[in-house]
C-alpha cells in the first residue's frame, strides 16, 4: 500500500550520491536517525526498507480507560458483527 509519493532529486554528497528524506516521509515510514535499513537495487531503481521493527516512541494521548469509558454494545456496533460460515473456518466440505 502506497502511503505517499514525492518527486525528489538525487544530489552529490561528497564523493557519493544523497537523497534527503523529508520529515513527513520519514515519519510515515517510521524512520528516525540510525534506523537500520535494507537498500535493494533493481532494474527499475531502488527501494529502502526498515530492517527490523522500529524504535519510534509513539505517545498515545488516550489511556485504555479513556478509550473504553463510554463503550457499550451499541457504540461498539456489536449488532453488526458477522458470523463466519463453517466453510470460512475450514470446517465445512471443500
């Protein structure tokens, strides 16, 4: 799933080439300084992927108690839950 696209220009960086990742794109990709990445080169270009997990500390402004405080079967839409067919659970005839 593509979350964002941005045209950029590869620039000279010393004896190398550099691509500056903007803050919004870095945040979407959960990149921060020192994030280990895997760079793959293909005939179409290059991809950059996080290697393992991420260190980004997300601070949720809501506690679990805040989130479920006014939760009821009505507000949770419990009446709209779908009952799966036995064939969808792998229990029916194939």
